[in-house]
């Protein structure tokens, strides 16, 4: 558990240093032409980088969620099957408790499985 926390901090600290350095070193304004009909958008480079990062993160998370759809569908079906199996097990367990115990003289051939 301690190693996981250290590993997380070892990843977070360089990322934070990189982010601060990126913001400090890229304060110049950048012009973004979205459409030839509209005025250009003038933003500091770090804001544009942050916006692109957020867009990329959102698109990636959406694609990951959509690609996991079949797995989640199978998981829901497996949970339904497990619930049905547990219900059947409980039903059979109650029938077993209500059944008469076998005597040693009875054989498998003499047991009537269809009788209730």
C-alpha cells in the first residue's frame, strides 16, 4: 500500500512541475482561426493548451466508455444469471429440507423424483 502512494506522488510531482513550467514559459498570445467568416480567437498559449487537453480527455473518456459497452452488457447478463441460479439453489435447498430422509434399504431406482 505504501508503494502505491509513493508511485502516485512520483507521477504527480513531475506532471505538476511540467504544467507550471508550461504556463510560465508560454504566456504569449496565440491566434486561432476557427472560421474564415468570424474574427480570430486570441488566447494565451497555455489556455489554448488547457482547452485542448480538456477536449482530448473528454473524447478519450467517451470512447473508453463506449468501447466498454459490450463488457458491461455481459456483466449485467451474468449478474442476472447468478441471481437466477441463487434463487434456484434456495428453492432446491428448501425442498431438500422438506424431503424425507432415505433409509439404507432404498436404492436410487426406487426414488420417485417427480413426486412432491
